[in-house]
């Protein structure tokens, strides 16, 4: 198939799929697109499904139905035929995924005779400065890192005016896919082991002055050989280079896992933002629930600033105190109250897996995005009640004693 014929393939956009299923009218789609554009103007990106829920046009279940059908259609296209068999020095074998910036292919680098994951920027984005800069930033930052827990960037280049990035191919699945296969959550030790390996990769990136800024299950790859690798440095920045810092007012990150300082669009965000997002990921993996799920993106982001999450032990009482202490520490609202390095986190996870108490996980109450467990709150309330009874009793005795002095 030629490139021209491939470009005519349907994109299976959310609105189009919803219309095909009889859930949306053309007018509703147009109004939702206008609402989505207005939200983007406020620096917050909302997905079409979220916008339609906010507008009370669709229910959550209807959005899930459309997304499921959308995935099926796109997967069918991916498994059908490739847009071309050859891209420069690479033979395309299968499409692994597709997003707003472009597509990722499983490919064979002919000269080196090795498998790679080939990320190709959409041809129509070649003149878009923002997308090109993001693509080049990923190539530069990921290419500067060499660690067993980070996906290796082999080479970046351009073929017929289209930019590409050839990366290490990981035979396996994303953490998101692993969760889907396992009922939404993982056993404690497996979850801690995965997060520990991600923290090791982050520690290497942080030491090089790089903040990932989009830690989430989709960006964690789990190899069939047991390896754990962090991917997608497209939104990463170097905090050692002032020119690469984000402008104040620009929100970058995935809402469900974003740190409070990213929500505020603070300019001098550092490595501790990644640790908060890794904590949100661990929270999700331990109990099978997204941190701060809400109907709209703005509500989710506001929750990271102002609200508290249910304690993991209230959802899964079998979780160890040590594991919960780690996730509570990671999700502290203030960067100063979190782990101060990935190395501290790795040491604490090793301790908990080994059956001992974490060393760095102490945290004062009300400093985290996670509230204390119910049993502790209950004991605290009981203690307060007992103290009240004691004070009343002492007061009664004092009053009785004082009364005897005047008889």
C-alpha cells in the first residue's frame, strides 16, 4: 500500500464512532468540539469523552462503550496492512500504537539486523514547531541516558522530510496492559518491585538533570524477560538548562497522576514531581483505582491540590503498613515532604520487600494526598473521647472538692 492510500484510512475519531453507534448527533459533536477548544484555551486539555460527560450528553458507561469500539477499529486497521513496507533503513513489521503525534512500529533495522520500536512523526506535523521541538527533545534527552530501566534511544533522523526515532524494542506489555489482565491491580510485592525498578531508572535520569514529567502506567514497559523500563521522554525537561524550563502557566502531565506543582504550572519543577506521579501509579496498582477520578480534567487537577484520597488499607486491608507508608510519603502535597531522591525510595522498597520497616517514610498527618486509615482515625477519636471523659471526671472532682471548702 502506498503512503497516499494509507493517509485516506479513517481515523476513527471519538465523535465519529459515537455517531456510528447512535449515541451522538452531528450537532452534539460540533458543540463538544467547541467546548473542547475553549478548555484548551484555558491551558487544560480535555478528552472528548470527558467534555461530553461534563455537558451531560453521555454517561460514563456510554463513553466506555465508544472508547472500546474505537480501540477495536484502530487495532483492526493496525493489524491489516502497513502504510509502507520500508521506511529508510527500516523494514516495518507491525504497528504497535498510534497517537496524536504519530505512530510507533515494530521494525527491523536492516543493516544492524536488530528489532527496534520506530516512532514516526505524522507527516502533516512536520511544519508544526511545537510537535517537532517535543520530538527532538525526546530524542536528545532519551538519547543521553543509558540505564537498564530506561528504554534506549538508538538513533534519530529524518526520511523524506518525516522525523523518526528508533528505540529499543521491548517484547512484552505496558503496565496498563498488565493491570487489565490482572483485574486492575497487582500483588503488593510485584507492585513494589516494578515501582522500585522505575525509581532506579528515574534516579539515573534525575542525576543527569532530567525530569520525566509524565510517569504513569502507560509509560512503564514490562518485558517478558522480567525487565522494567521507563519510556516516552516526550514531555521531559532538563532542570540543569534554564532554556528548557517550561513557561509559567503551561500545565504538562497526565491529570490522574500529575503532581500539585505541575497543576500550578510552577516554573522550577524538579525531580520530586516524578516521585509524586510514581506514588500515584503505585496507589493505582495496589488498589486498582485511579487517583482522584472525576468527571472533568479541571476537577481532577484541583483535587491534587486540595483533596485527600482514601487510604489504600481501607480498600485492601491486606496491604502491609510499610507499603502504605511508602505511597503516602510519595504523594505528599509539598515536594519538601516527599522522598528527596529516588535512591531513598529504592532503599525503602527494598526494606519493605525484605520484611523490615521503611527508613525514610515518616510523614506528619495532613501532609499527604492520602488520608490516614480508618482504624487510626477511629483510635484517635476513641482516645479523644476517653480524654474528654477523664477531663470531665477531673473537673467534677475539683468542683466537689471546692464545694467542701465552703461547708
